[in-house]
């Protein structure tokens, strides 16, 4: 009613039900266009999905930027080695294009309200950035993947830089699968943790593209040619690092650290368990059925109450007489 308009305006999220007055509608943030309150639950689910998508992209973007900037800076200032500008441009271009489907990615609403906290989000982003930096620099400094020692030193440097670029490009792309969920990347048994098909195709397609450019380097002349066996080892190395990040997530969960955002590591919000006779129906039809049943019960009790009151009034004079 009109008297509820000030309270709706003062509330953090004011909700006007179906059939509310124009004053209440103007003061509310959300207006329900159908009878019942099930739309509020849908709004909570959608809002938590949107927050999960925003959190995953912010974590990924900050973490990837930290990794790229630190790796390039360490190569220049610590080892007097520079990555070709074409590699940097290709790294940014492929990464930006493959991340477009993040906006339509599958997201799981948390069972508990998530409290956005910049210190926690920055902590998670810096962890991703530092882990990625250590991962890339460990491969750069190791002698596991290198060219033939008998070749020219400049050729060996180009080969090592191509390997470094390929490893960092694949690792940065794969990190989105870890940033998008507080659970484990390898938990394929839960469908709510799966990425969208479009995001998966774009990420793996981008990684396949840079792998082909490196494998056929003598044909395309975009990336210095890398041996196919070394490309396979780089893929295994980056996939193994995802498992290391999963172990870190497990450790932070054990110690009770809300390192992504408070409530992110909880269960998934969903509809309650339904009776067996409603398993074939959709959630919305079930809720509508329940709402109609509840309304009929209330109407039935209201009629009984009215009849009993009328009967009491009719018997009153007779008793008095």
C-alpha cells in the first residue's frame, strides 16, 4: 500500500508484490509481476550467479596481469632477456578473444550469501599471479626443455623464449577453469562445476592455435619452432600445476580461510527436495502448484472461520433467550 512506500525506499532492496499501489512500485527496487514470492528466490539465484561470474573474471584478469607483468619484468631486469614483441601481442590478443564467453559461462549460486571483500579477492588474485610466475620462471631456468646444445647460442635463446611464451600462454588460458570455481577443477562428477561449452571450446581452441603455431614454426614463421615432444611436456606441466592450485584450495578450505569471498566455498543453492510425484515437473510448475494449493487451503480455512463466526452469532440469541 501507500504506507509501505517509505519502508520500501529505506530498504536495501525493496520488493513490491503483484497488485501493489503505484507509490509502492515507484519506491521499490524489484517489482513482482505475478502473484506469489517464488520470483524472489529466482532473483537471489540469478544475483549470486552474476556475482560468481564477476568474481571469476576479476580473479582471472588480475592474476593473469600479475603473472605476465612479473615474468616480463624478471626476464628483463634479472636476466637481461626480452620476449619478442610479437609474442606479447599474440598473448594479449588470444587471451582477450578466448575470454569473451566468460559472460555467458555456467555459474553455481552459493548456498550462503557471498560478501564481496577486496582484500580477499586481491589475496586470491595475487596467489594466482605468484603461482603462475613461479611456474613460468621454473621452466625458464630449468634444463628440462631446451634445444640442441650444439646449436648457436642465439638459436638456443630463441628456442627457450618460444618455450617460455608457449608455457605462459597455455597456463594463463587454463587458469580460468580454476578461477571460476572455489571447488576442484578435476571434479567432473558435479555438473554445476562444469564450464560452458563455448568457454571450453574457446580456451582449448586458443591453446591449440598457439601450439600449432609453435609446432609449425618453420612454416608460419610466427613463433619460433618448438619440438612436438616439448609441446606435449608443456601441456602436461601446465595441467599438473592446476592440480597444485587445487591442493592449495583444499589447504585454505581446511584452515577456514575465505580467500575468494565469504561464503564462496559453501554448497550450491538449489531448489528443495521435491516429492516423488513432482519429479517429472519443472521447478516453476511445482512452485506454482504449491502456491495454488496453499491459497486454496487458506481460502478453505477462511470460509470455515466465517461460517463458525456466523453460527456463533446465530446461536448467541438463542442461548441468551
